[in-house]
C-alpha cells in the first residue's frame, strides 16, 4: 500500500498541484456466494487492502486517470457524445463517471491517480474497490454529498451496463459501507444492513490460491442465467416469485421436477446458501464459532458440487485449511474459478495455520499461497491526510 506522502508526490509529478486523497476497501465474503443477484443475503467484511486515489478538480469536463499499478494512463471527455467501453481496466473507472452523469449527478473533470493493494483476480473485489474510490472521488470533487448506498448502486450499474459483468451489489455495497471489526449482514433486496461482530477469539484468514479468474468471460453470467431460468420455470407452481430469494428449500424440493437437473442444482445452491447466511448471522451474534465454521464448510461443498464454481487448486486449499488445528471452517470466497479461500481460525492458532497451509499447499500444487490474517475495516471515504 502506498503511503500518503508517496501518493501526493506521485500525483504532483504526474499532474502537478496538491490533490485530495480518498480510499475504498476490497472485501472478503464470509458466507453468501452468488446470492446477491438473487435478491438474497450476504455477509462480507471490508479488508485492509484498498484502492486509493489522489485527485484534483479540472475546469473542463475531461477526466484523466493514471494507475500506479500498471503504469497506464487514459482520459475521457464527459462532454463528448457516446462514450463507450474500451474493454480494459479503465471501464471500471470511466463507467462510474458515465453512470454518475446518467443518474443526474453533474460531474466536474478531474485528474486522478489511483493505486490499489487489492490483488487483481483473487476474489477480493479489486474492481469494486476501484469503482467506489473513483465514484467517491468524483462526487466529492464535484461538491456532491456522498450517499454510500446510492454510490454502491451506481457503481453496480456501471459494472452491469458498462463493463458487462452482471454482478450483484454486494462488492460495491461493502466497499462503501464496511464497519470496523464487523462483518455486514446485507439484505440485497431491501439493502438493509446489520453489523455482525467477529468474536475476538477468532481471526479471519485469507489464503490466495494464486489461480486467477476473469469473471466477465461468461461463466458468471451463465450462473445468473440459470437462476433466472429457475425462477421462470418455478413461477407457474409457486406463483409470483421475483427471485430465488422467494423460494424455500421445501418448495424447491417439492417442485424440482419442473427443473432440468443442472438448473435444479444451481437453484439448490442459492436457496440453501440463503438459509446458511441467515443462520450464520444468528450464530455469530451469540459467539458460536463452531457452528459458523460448519456453515462455511457446507457453503463450500455447495459451491463445489451444485454451483460448480470452484476448481481443483481451490478445493485442495480448502481441504488443507479445514483440516488444520484451530480452524472453525473454510470456504472459497468470491465469484469462483480461482481466487481466495477464507477461513475462521482461533486467534492463538493463526501463526501455525498460516505456516502449515502454505507448506502443504505448495507441496500439493506447486503454488506458494499468499496468506494473511485480517481485521474488518470501515468503508470508503477520505484518506487520512
């Protein structure tokens, strides 16, 4: 992570002048995978890894952006007609600017330098962190008060309609609204949220499989299409259902003959995952870490077998993690097809867990996992100057 002095200096060298600084965190999802775009429930936490922006306002309608991570620069003129996606990382930034304008937010031009410590392709929401930090920056520089729920919705729309990734709102929402030392239980239909404390006797540990995914390549959207097909096929039997959020496990089982086998299994993951998240909030509230860990383990089995979004390396990493002393549970986290595993580990066992998992995973796959313990952080805002 770049310190604020270096961030200012890099901005001055690139653009000149003195910038304002902003931040937006990545996230790890403790439980509730692919439920967000089904109007369901999720339980993420914001991470120490974050996207940072140094920026100053311009007197025209041009947004210039430079990334310290890849050394690339680009610009967009908001006054030009028909700004369209370019098919690269800038879509996540410029798409937010375009969608802010579409939402009636008059945006000033800006010079923006970005830097991110969120690993790309790891399932920790590097794209959402970039979207949110750019959105927060543009609103602030343009004199708008920032409504973090509205900002999350606009950033999601940018990813859906500009980037072409049909994600739910979880990633942008937790980046905007994270709570220190808490996970956030989010109802993705009402957008109501409830901070859920993480018992200090346990730590969240994230292990990167070092196998990276690209979710916009179609697999993610295929899963969403299966869910929508399930709703369509179940509607004649169940009446007016808007999403799989409205389907109980009993109702799904009773009407499974309406569904092709693959669609049924996709729906079964979502329906049971929603139930797991609701139960998870209850057990965390009362500090039952063992029960929470069992729900994490069951979530991974469902993602692996019913939703089929895991891969051999991730399954190996989960199996190693689940069998360590002091672990309560472990599961894949993020959109799938690689990325990270999240585990809940007894505080006193964390050091041994990290060392044992790193060694065993390297022996099993040849990959050296980047593993770290983390504490939940606050959502987006100004970066301490």
